[in-house]
């Protein structure tokens, strides 16, 4: 795939029609259109190693900033790398309602690190989140989450290398320098993210939602029973049954 800026300062991309991403503003996966491209003459004069381009989201029309690495400078065109780097990314979301305060704080920062492409910082924050979770749940809770991790491995068919990286990030200890979180590539970091979400959901969110749903059900059941009491008391059938019961009593 060829991507370049021509002598008229136009960005040419052979697959421009298929160019789409998840907009960091409206969070819709949409086609994007070049909106502002650096001037060809300025680039030829300064020859930067990377350049910035502003695209426009076709869904919400907001600006999206990206970076291209420059491959070569030619007299009539500037060759760019086929893939760009997103400067802004959509924020990762999670339901924090049922998480303890410390776990929530740490995992929020982990998501910020991931959204900004700071994958090693993300790994460290995931480990701190896991340690806060284990401290809250106790040893039994930690063992239960380890079993859950193995189930996730089987369900998602995670390869052994990726699984060991996940295990090291989540279940390693700060005291042992040999288990420091490994340098994560974007693909492995994405798997770690989904596994962390799943473990926290199982540890807190699922239980909290279930308890909340049962409490609501119980409340409305009790309210319904109270509302039906005067109706049943005034019912002729109920009165006759009560009278028959009284008459048959010794």
C-alpha cells in the first residue's frame, strides 16, 4: 500500500476509501477524510522523521490527529509509512460501580495508560490493581481468580506465551524483581486488558449486580404482598373460607 504527499501537498492513499477507525470523540467506527496536511515545500525544507496529519471523522466531523513516519523524501513526493499512529484514542470503559475504592482508582489509571499506548505503565498498573484486589478478597479469592484465569485461557484459546505474560503481569509480586511485568506489545496488552476486565467483573461486578437485582425483586415482591392484603381480606371467597374454618374448629 502506497501512502505519500505529492508536490501539491495532497495526501494520497491507495486505500483511502477503506480507511476507518473508532473515533475518539463519538466512539463510532467511521470513515475518515484528510482535513489538514503539512505543506510539501515545508516538509522538503525541514525533512522531519515524522509528520502530523489531521483527519475528519465522517460521523461527527471532529478532528482526529495522527502521525506518519516518513520513509523517504523524493523530488516530487514524500513517501510515508503505510500505517499511522493515533494521537488520540477512544477511552476504554468499564463498570466501576461495585469495585472497592482503591481497586477502582488503580484500574482507572490502568485504562488511561492503555488508551494512551503506555503499555508498560499499563502492565504495572494492572499488577497494582490485582494486588489491591487480592488484599481485599483474601487468599481464597486470589485462588478463585487464578482458577478463573485458567478457564479464560481455555475458553479464549490463549497461546502459552501470551498466557505466561498475562500470569506474570497479574500474579507476579512487586517484591520479586524477576517477575517484573514484561514489555508488552499492543496485541498482548489488549489481551491483558480483556482478561483484567473479566476477572474484575467476576470478582465484583457480577456479584454486585446479582445482589442488587435480588434486592429490587425482593422489595417489589414485598410491596405487592402488602398491596394484596386488604384486597384478599375483603374477598367473599376468602371470607367464606375463613368462616368455614371457624365453624369446623372445636
